């Protein structure tokens, strides 16, 4: 017996396609919005910290000498004191306790443009 509406066979595939499209759009939107917390940030010289792809939340730790290290691409890197700003970033999700790093991979290491730590960490670092 022929089907009255052959397009009904394809409805589940269409529905799945629509759901996948919506989920992809939601992911791209949330990724862009997540990166927007860095868009307005500048270093002490007034240069932008971020080009839209090089900033991310990053765990941090202080060293016994009072320095700062941040976890970037699964590697603890030294962060120059002059690139650190102690402030809370609006939109921070808290996943790294307020640590954020902006920079790039360069010749086997990393260049730090800006690093952001919560204000209370300033009390635990030794001025050198």
C-alpha cells in the first residue's frame, strides 16, 4: 500500500538536522560570548591583550620566590610580573579561581601579553 505522505519518512532526519544546526549555533554563540570578556582588555601600555583567539582561563600558582606561573596548554609557564594585572574580569565563570592568560605559542615557549589574577593574589606575591 503506497504511503499518503512520503515526506514523513524523512521527518526524523530533518528534525535531527535542525537540532544539530541549533546546537552548533548555540555552541558558537556561547564560545564567542565567552571570549568577549577579553575584548576590551589592554596592557599597561594601552595595547589590546587579545586578538579574539589568544586569551583563555588559566590556573595559576605562586612560586616560593613570589613569582607567578600559569597553566597554559597543560604546561606551567613563568609569567612576567609586568604583564600581570590584579583585577576581577566581568563575566569570569570562576573555573580557574579568577586566573586568565593572553598570549601565544612561540618557538617552543609562550609569549605572555597579559595575565589577570584576582586582587587578593597581590597580597601573596613578593615585590621584587
